[in-house]
C-alpha cells in the first residue's frame, strides 16, 4: 500500500486555489453562499434549545441540494483540468441524484447506529440504572459514526469523478481510505480546530464592524443582514478550501490504490 502525503495534497490544493480563484469564487458564492444566505434569512430564532418547526423546513431540501451541487462542481473543477464552470455545474447537476442517494444512505446508517443507544437507554431506565451503560454505548456509537465519516471522506470527489450506485460508492470510498484512517482523522481534527479558531476570530471582528456600520446606516436589521452575508462568505471560502483539499487527496488515494 502506497503512502499518501497530506502536505503534498495541501501544496497542490493551495496552488490550485491561487491559480483558479476566478473559477472557484463564482461557483462557491452561487451555491454555498446563496444557500447559506437563504437559510440564515428564513431560519427562525430558536425557542430555548430547539428550532421551531414550520414551512421554512421545506427550504432545507433546495438549500442542501445547492450546497451539494457546489461541492460536486468544485470537485469536478479540480479533477478535470480544462473544464469550464458551466460544464462543472452541469456535471454536478447530473450527479446530484446519485449524491442525494448517498446522503439518504448516510442518514440510514446514522439512524441504525443510534438504535443500540436508544435501546440500552430504555432498558436501563426501566431497570432504574444510573445511565453509565447508556453513556458508554453512546460513546461507542459516536466513535463508530466518526470512523465511518472518516472512511467516506473522499465520497464527494468520488461521486464527481465516477458514476456509481450509492452502496458501490461507499464501498469504493472504504477501499480508498483503507490503511489511511488515522491520518485522515488527524487531518479532520486539525482542520476543524483551525476553521473554528480562524472563523470565530474573523466573524467576531468583522461582525462587530458590520453591526456598527449597519446600525449607523439603517438600523439593526441591516447590521444583521451584513453579518449573515459575512458568515455566508466565510463558509463559502472554508467549504471551497476543504473541497479542493479533499479532491487533491482523492487523487492521491486513487493513485495509491492503483499502484
């Protein structure tokens, strides 16, 4: 089994981001950016620790479809040199049903993974237990779900690159990441920490300035709108960087498996 180089993947991703920013920016903003703006504008304020239901929930389907189209389109731009933005988006739309089926399969797997925790919690509650066993099972199931997510990390560039049924796509993703799970998990942890710290800092600093400007110009509503716009832009940038990096890693994983 050939080793993969995350450092080399990052160098390739960064070079691609700098060279093709004129192609990536409109795709990211027109998909992830627009989707998040729609979501932020229609999502009601939480009631306690829960979001209230309502017709706005139906918008989640087109919002997620738009975001997924962006990820597939950006992956296509990375994996198919010379492809145009139009061609990449058309390919993303063609692969969207396949990607949606994969998402449904993910949801079913997550639901199945949650069943043992629910059963153990119910049994323990009837037996008058203190919840220790239920908590342990929860942690085990969480670890299992995280392991699965790491093993399917290259699933979206795989969907953009090849036409496969959902189960076959998952099998191929598991085959690609065999022997690389620990390194990919470390990448996810480091990326999550970096994105959280940097994103929070930019959102805090930029959000404070935009709120002040918005209130000075037209009141709190404009300030909130500007902060939502900033959040959408930051999320688009972060999603683009991550998608390009994973697409570059996918190329290495595919080459390592073929070697």
